[in-house]
């Protein structure tokens, strides 16, 4: 009899952990399949927070493990292109264990109120500079605000709901203050006819020198099409030209000639003074402006570890390549009288790229999602960009390789 009770107890703990992970991840997968209802997202989000505040510690650890995997299983997909695909299962388990550890710490002090403050603190933690694990994203497409204050109020609300006393009914008070009463801010789109190129170039062929000419020609064909259709501006994705463009005088001059008929923004690499950059190039008339990436992807474009470990990892896994260099501050492009903040992939989901916007109301973000497709990565990226578009009241034009382009408004 004791053994049967013990088995049932263990099953209950596991099931609670799994249900919590599903609740914390559902908003991503629902939006991935274009299922987006505010009432549904609100209920699922609140229920997920309720479970986080009420399940036992072991269930919490299980929830963290599967939440980490459901959110970020796609991160090691890029290993295939470094010929270390055999490490993908190990990396996925490692990601789950990292989030499980953070969830374990939520119950470090066995007092229910501690979880409220621990969860709130977790929303500020960015391990190795990676900031995509934001639990407030649960409410990005809900009836609630996504500010830090609103997230704290939701935590307090669900804390009251978990109590088995007379204070239970108080849960509604902080929830009222967390409700989103504001109407979307309307920003007039720039008076420009913008062509957002839709590219699908496989990552495994992109950097093969045999394919370079063909890929360059695809980009030029897109530019010619945009000229023919009388667009004012064409935007091409991150590293759409897989070369060191500032070292290719012939192609630079060719693009300058094309830019007499249309403004061009294209992603490529650049090299100066022993530094390699991930860059956006803006061609207008016979001029070119280069904007280098400000925020690099942790473990993708830079290794955020001490030099001895950084050099070791680069040698073992990246054939001795060095980290990319980063710009000191964001760059704005003045396109026919309209200011656009430049952003390259990951940095469009960080606060740093939105610094000193002043009167800049538009952003051009370019990405290359071929590293991770097919997966939910483009969906999570879009949710994050929408979060920042609302936070900073800016329109984002996102052009990417191997996933859908989109325009996000506050």
C-alpha cells in the first residue's frame, strides 16, 4: 500500500511539473500556429504563474527542465553548421538543466512569499548576456501589461490566490492595476515605398564559395525587381551577401550605381584593423554608410567567458576563429528624411539597441533565421520584438532569411 501511494505521489509531482511547463510555453506554440486570443493568453499566463507559486519544489525543478527545452530546444541546431551536430542532444539537456537550476532556486527559502520575489528577480537575470527568457512575455498578447511593475502585481495577485485564508479574495486588487487600459499608440508610417526582400538561402550552402556568385546574383535580382517596381527602398536580410563587402571594390561600386535608382540596405560582413564585424550597409546615391552590430549573440558571435576559456572553445568548436567585434553605440540611417535605427538580429531584442532614440520612430531589423529553422525561434523572436516595439513606441521593419518578414507597430 505504501509503495502504491509513493508511486502515485511521484506521478503527481511529475505531472504538475509537466503541466506547469506546458502552461509557461503555450503562448509561443499557439502563436506559432497563428492562434492568438487575448483571453486565452491571459488565462494560460495567470494559470502558469499560479502553478509556479504553488507546486512543490521537485515539480518546480521538473517544470524548469521542460520549460527550458520547450523555449530553447532550437539553440543548438546551429551546431550542425560547425560539424558538431552530435552535441545537440547534450546541449538541449544542458539548457533544460540550467533553467531547472534557476527554478530550484525559486524555493531556496521555503516560504511562499519568497517565490514571488525570486520570480520577480528572475525576470532581471540574463545568464551570459542571453535575455530571451522573460516570463513577462506570457502576457505580451494578453489583457495585461508587460512592464516589470505589472509582472510583479500579477505575481502578488496569484500569491493571494494560492492562500487558503481570508486574504484569498484580495487577488483581484493587484490584477486590476496590472490590466492594460492603454490604447495602442499610433505612429504614422514613413512616406516610403519599402520592398522587404523575401529570401530563402540554406545555411549549409550560404558560406560555400562555390555558391557565392549565385547568392550575390539573387540579391542583385531582388534589387533590380525593386527598381523595376519603383520602390524607394529595398531591405535585404542579415549577411545576405556572404562576403567582406567593404573589401570588394567591384561589388561596392556596382551597388553604388544601383543606389542611384533606389536606396539599398543589405547585410554583409566588414573588416577593419584586424576586426571582423556583422554589418548593415546603407547605399544611397553614390554614398555608403556601414552600421556594425552593437550586441553580439552569446556563444554565437562571441564567447562571454574569460580569455583562456574563450580561446579554448573557439579552437575546439569554431576552428580557431576569433569573436566578432562590436560597435560602441547604435547607428541611425537617414533615409529620404526619415530616421531609422539599425538593428541586426539578436540586438533588436535587447534594450541597448534602443538607447538614445530621441525622435527616431522607426527601426530596420535584419536577421538570418536559417541557423534555426524549422523551429519556434522565429516566433519567439517576433514576440520579443513586439514586446520591445510596445516598450519603446517604435515601428519595426523586420526582414529575415528563411522565415516570414513582418512589420510591428506599438
